C-alpha cells in the first residue's frame, strides 16, 4: 500500500529518461481520484480505498525517523490539489470537435491534420473563442492560424494576435445593416445625411471573415470563422464592450480555470478553517491555520485578500437574503440599508468601537453601520476589478430595475424636448436604450453609488439609444 501511494502521489518515472520526478497532483476522491484508481486495481469499493489511503498516509506521518524525529512519510497539500488548466479544441463544429485538457499540437489521431487550439471564454456570457496568431504564408499568400497563449502579447512583424469566433447558433451576420446593429455604439457615427457608418479607425478592427480547414489553413470550402484582434474589444455574442485603454485580455476572457494564486490560497484556507470549526473535538483556540511565507509583502497581500473575500462574501449573502425575504416586490433603495443590516444580524462587538454603548449612542452606531453598508452594497454592484468574483447582478442572482422607467419610456411629452431620435422612438426602443447602456462595461462609464446621490440618478437623464436604433428612428421620421 505504501509503495502504491508513493508511486501514485509522490513520484513518477519519466518515460524517456527513466528519471524520477514529482507526480502530478491527484485528489483522493472524485471520479478520477486515487481511491477510484485503487478500486479499479483491487476490486474493493472506492469508499474503502479512500479510507485505506487516508489511514496509510496518516500512519506514515505518525512514524517518526529515529534520528531526525521528522515524519518518515510526510505529505503535502499540493500533492492532492492541482492547478487549473486550459481546454483545447479542434477547428470543427461545436457538436463534433475534439476537446481535451491535455495541451498538444494535434488531435491524437496520427493524421496531424487537425490542430488543437486553446479556448478562452467571455467573462460576461461564456462564449468561447480560440486564442490564435494569424500569419500569412509568404508563398501561397494564404492565412494560417496557430495556437497562442492568452497572456502572450509579444508583437511580431509577420503575425497578428487575436481570437476566432464560431457560433452556429448566433453567427456574426454577413450583411452590412445587421453588422451595424451589433458593433459597439462608440464605433459608429451618424453622418449628416443620417447614414450610419463605422468610424475610420475602427474599420480595421471589425470582425474579419476567414474560411479554414481543420489544420488552421485558409481554404475556400472551409468552415467560416470570424477573426478579431487582441486587445479584445467586444464580445461578438453578448456585445459587452471594452475601451481601447484596457490592453490586457485577462479581465475580459478566462481560460477554463484561470484562478489567481491569491484566490486559490484564500479558498483553500477558508475550506480548511471551516473544516476545523466543524471539528468538535478541537478546542476553539486550536481551530486556526498557520501559514508560512518568506516574504512580508506576500503575507500582507494574502491576508488582505482573505479578509476582503470574507467581507464581500458576508455582504453579498446579506443582500441576497434581504432581497429574497422581500419576495416578489423586491427592495426599494430606501429600505435596502435597513434590510441588509437586519439580514447581517451582526453582534455589536464586531462593529462598535465600544460594545457597551446604549440608547442614543447605540442608535447612532447602528446608523453609521447602515450607512457604510449602503455604500458598500452599491460599490460592490458596480462592475469592477473582481474578475474572479463577479457581483450578484453579473452572476444573475439579483436584478436591478428602475422605478417608473417603463412608464417614462411610454410617456410622450417628457421626450419632446430631448433628442429628436428619442422623441420619435417607440417606447420599447427607448426602454431598449437602457439595455444597450447596461451592456457597456462600467468602469469606463460607472455612475456613483445611488445611495449617496439618489436624486442624481433620474432614469430619464441617463437613457440613450444605440446609434443604429437612432438612425432607424430618424429614417422613420422622414
Ligand atoms: Zn460575451
């Protein structure tokens, strides 16, 4: 058993050289875990195998070396938890393509005709894109696409960094009018004649049609893909738009498991702490996790990350509970702080400098916390830098609506003094204008948290139309 564990978790033999190297991390449980492997090997049920593995590991840990007094068979966390990986796919239709987690150049069918390319996913909608470099074959003048790493931003003369889009359920349209509807609004300009066109410096950046065979070569009879350049400017599927200032694509597109190291450490630590808390045989003062690091800055960054993660988690849980308790009617802005405060139900000593306050002082202390909560709730609902922890609205757990916005869009006289396109637009189009704004990623156009200046957020002052809708409305008017 000990030998099997050592060769499964500890070391493996390199096929070519016969050298020993550290084995790939492997979890004990799960479909592809070590217990399952041992069960297949021995015919004994997987649960028994898991228990046997754990017992043997602990027995080895308890057996001390007679001289050094170190455990004879120590094991470490990283032997059981591997880092995430990228998913690769062949250039074929989503229903037939070959998908693998093993990074390799070709589909392993010995033909070397089907290349494998890494996939990344839109952080907003999950649409997949192939990460590629585009080259031009100097002899045939045909385009050739090869795999690229998402973080690879090196500029080469003869190649273009970018992404390939292919979605049969929502193809990028072939005709000009339909394309204008789907391009980001700040790419478009309305000419004096009322014609809509793409601004000059965005023309080069429009999705480019390419027909490819499975080897990534341009081929007339091949499948249609659309190539877009890096930095990623907008999602061809959901339309989320990024300003040209954001050069890195990491915040816009994620690989299958592009976890940050800090997040991974925080999640593992939290999981260990929760397990310790559940263990009733441990004294409360022993329910802690010690961490060692050789760098004080790393330690403080990690501590800050952990605290922030817990705080954001608590706040979001409270918002979610408060909204759920409110039922179908939801929560209005002026009730939010009180209800979140109630849902949080924190003991006074956790937030009061003096936990013995009473009467007016207690009321004032609670009021201060409510104000802080209101501020933090709205700040968290602004989309920001937490790319690995999207907020409640982004995750689809919360819907934000504006009081009277629908009625306002339906009204007539309120719009007469505004832009002509808005005045003549149908109510549904005005309402849709609010959606096109919502598709823009704030951070580039974030508004202040409503709790601090609710009166400034009158919906009528922020609604506007996508230029394509405005152009249609203008045409109709004429
Ligand atoms: Zn998207």
